[in-house]
C-alpha cells in the first residue's frame, strides 16, 4: 500500500487450503491481514485481522471475525449469521477484556460481511454484464446493515509490481464522507481470469492518493492473465 511515493502498509489475502465446519455448514476460510510498515509503523501502528467463514454452497458468511489493533485501540468481534431466520449474533470485546457487548440484529436475505462480499463479487460472470451495470450487495458491518452498489466498468490492462495484468474494473459507489473524494473515488481491479484475485486498488482521498499494488501471489488454481513482455 502506497501513500504517494511512501510505502505505508502491507496486506495479505489468503484462502485456507482446507474446509471448515461452522454452524453445521461446510465453509471456506478467507483471512485478510494488514500491518503498517516503515515510518508509518512508528506513529500509526496497525495490526488488523479480518476473517470470514463462507458457505461453500451459497457463498454467504456463516461467521465473521475481526481483531483490530490500532495504536492503543483494541476490538475483538465475532458475528454468527443465521440465514434461516435472517439474524446476526454479535459478541464484542474491547481493551477491557472483562467488558463484553452482545447483540442480535435483523439482516437481509443473503447478507454479506466485508470480506465475504468481496469473494461474492469474484463469483460473478462478467462476460454476461454490460459496462455501467450496477451490482448491489447487501451487507452487515459494525452493527448496521448497508447497501453497496458496485459499478462494472469493463476491462483494462494494469501495471503492478507482479507484472502487467489484464483486469476487470469495479467501482464501488461511496456514500458522502470526509475521507474519500467523491462517490467514484475507489477503483478495484480483479484479474481477468478464473482466479479473479485483486491486483490493484486505487483510491482518491481528500489528503492525497492511495494505491494498493499486488507484488506477490502463490497457490493460484489457474494461470494469472499476465501480458507477455516483448
């Protein structure tokens, strides 16, 4: 992750090689970890883990977990989803581990969490989508239900540290906020192949531009759609 010309952080997105049994359902386990690096790690130390157990049949989350460590801030949270009753059960621990917050929340059908929603987008066949088409994802995060509209922008060739890659471009519509510059501030590029892994993310912020650039990958089931160099 680059902030301007500065290397600010690193992230890893990993799918576990085995299957897991959660809420009596067979699940994939997808984990996203992130940490600050270099000078950013001195004044803004981040060690975050986000994890989703995704039903292998319906591609909806059965359990969502996050462990947040940002400077002195701490949050550890688990959300279990019941897709038969459309309810989410949350348990949260803060810096004081003796204080536990629990809650039950009504959620929409086929609700996604932050991690599983991304994997859901990877299952779609973009050959059957037209440029400008809006994909709506219903999600649950931080005790709230949200709707995220993602615009399919077509295909592009992008440069990454891992090489030049043919990619699918998606733009999530952002609500008005003080961080990102406009509703089309973020562009996400997935490899244009059966893997559909994230290869590049660009964000326009009020305080500058952020770029998340893939530099390493392993364990893919099919070959990445790299553009051959002359």
